[in-house]
């Protein structure tokens, strides 16, 4: 059972404000992360589902920097729409 409202939050899951905060505290039993891919090109980056990122990178002639990030599903869904590289 979630008891996030009684927990003290430090919002470390935002990774310094890079990502939205999660609905659940990292100490909550309902806090579950998934692997996503962060794709960077120059000073621009986006986060995608891993399988979509693999297809995107494989279909491109551009060298992207791809890293794995662990976010909750609600963090990922609250991210703004990507405007493109």
C-alpha cells in the first residue's frame, strides 16, 4: 500500500531537474523504474522507449550518444513532446 504522502521527499529521482518528479517516492513500494533510452545529438536530447530508440538509431546515418536511464512510467509520460534534433 502506498504511503507516499507521509514520506519526506528530496526529489532525487528528477536527477537535478532533468526529469519530472515521480508520483511515488523512491522509498515507496509502488515506485518502479523501467529502462528508457536517452538519445543525444549535440546539445539536444530526448528520451524514448528502448525498442523505439534502437530502431531510430539504426535507421539513421547520424552518430547519436545513447545512454540508459531509469525512470518510472509516470515520469516518462509527463515529459514534454520532443520537437526534434
